[in-house]
């Protein structure tokens, strides 16, 4: 297993028993997980920079939207809460 926020969609769905059978771990699952981790790092960094007082006003105005997106995408820690709202919607 791994951290649910960064798991590949197929593995996450299997964990929720939304699909049947065993999933063979593939390189594509690792790549997808890497993309989720990278996305989190980029979004977190973007939010931190946008929320600084030294950031231009246009950028600071976007910090709430970035924070909302960050929380919606990565804010859940329970597998059941991640699949329906997060990855399934983003990766469908």
C-alpha cells in the first residue's frame, strides 16, 4: 500500500472493493503515484508563494482558490473519502 492521496486510481478503487480481482502492480501505477506527489508539491508550493505578503496582489487574490483546490484534491486521508470526490473525478 501507500499514502492514499498519492495512490494510483485503479489501486485505490481495488482497495475500496469497487472492482473485483487482483490488480497486478504495473509501472503505470508508480508513474501515476509520482504524478500525484509532484502535483501536490507544485500546488503546495504555489499556495505558499501566493499567500505571502510580498506576492503581487493578483497572485494573492488567487491564494484562496489554490488552497481550496489543494484541500479538495489532497485534504482527505480516508480512502473512502478520496475516491468519490478526488481522483475518480479528476482522472475519469
